C-alpha cells in the first residue's frame, strides 16, 4: 500500500520535504473558486478551465493539462488501487472548494481517505492555514489527520456539485451538515454565497482608505477577509 499526499499547492508540497512524512506527493494547482466551473464533466470541463487559465494567467492548455489535470488523474488512479489517500487542505473557501472537488472525484473510492488540516492553528488563526508552519507542526497536523466517512465524502461531493451549479439553496441546506471532516462549514458557505458582491466591496473599501500599492492592499484584504482565502492572483484580477 502506498501513502498518497495531495497538497494544496506547491509551497506546501515543498514544506513537506522538511518533515519525516513519507509518501507519494501530488499537488492541487487549481483555484476552482475563480472562473467557470459549470461545464459538464470530462473533457468539456477541463477545456473550459484550460481556456480560463490561459486567458487569466497566460498558461498554455498543454501546460495546464500536464501540471494540473494530470495530478487529478493520478489521484483517481490512486483511489482505484490499494493505497491510502491524504488530502491536505486548509479551512477557507479557496481551499474548501478544491477539497469538495476532490471528494466528488473520490466518491466511489474504496481506499482509506484522510483529511489533514492545519489543526495546530487556534480558532482565531484558522484562516492562516499551513503557511509558515514548521516541519514539526506539519508532522503534528498529519498525526491528527482524520479518516473521512463515506457520508462525509458524499457530502463533500454534494457541496462541489451545488457550488458548481451555483445552487444557493442546496449550499444553505448542506451548510448544516458540517462536522469534524467539514469544519467551519457555515462560515465557508456564507463566504461562497456572498463572494461575488462582498469581495469587490471589501477591496473598494480598502482602496478608498488610501492603501496605495498592491502588497498593502493584499495584506489588508487577508486581514479583513481571511475566510475567502484568495491568493494574490485572485485579488489582482478583482482590482
């Protein structure tokens, strides 16, 4: 049996190199919270994402498939074998949407699926995620990982499908189904529902308060709106 780790981004994958945690590392390089996700599954979905990434960030379709789609294909292949899967995702909306996507892809998995969260963070610091954690702290997060039940995987998949189709009523209904495998779900769903209006409003308020350069704007946004988890690429696109 192989131990598979799917990490939220390359930075976290690199940080795991400084730990004693063994296993095969895959990387989630998507940001499904940004751009179109309503295309049907399969090739049409990936083609729509590739077109968006090319237009927004200049990455070629070939590079997108090689660096991003291929990692998800490896995850699905791992789920079909005798492996153990560990999903390293943070609590905020950006990571949770990617997490829901992965759970939807793993809905028929017959292998153990664990979630590894930044459990060492205090409630006040919950949106800071894995960033800046020491190797020892990451090892503690792994030690406190939680095996997901079939019901939790099913709920995660349902969350992805509701998000993908912009079904606000279903998202509200599912927000009551949180638990250890889906923590802070009410807050994350609220962020999902208001992101299209609230995020631009926050950025306007920050800009109006004389934040001059992008680093200052981004720091202020992270401080005020950590629940969204947007990276600099998403914030730049909204300015």
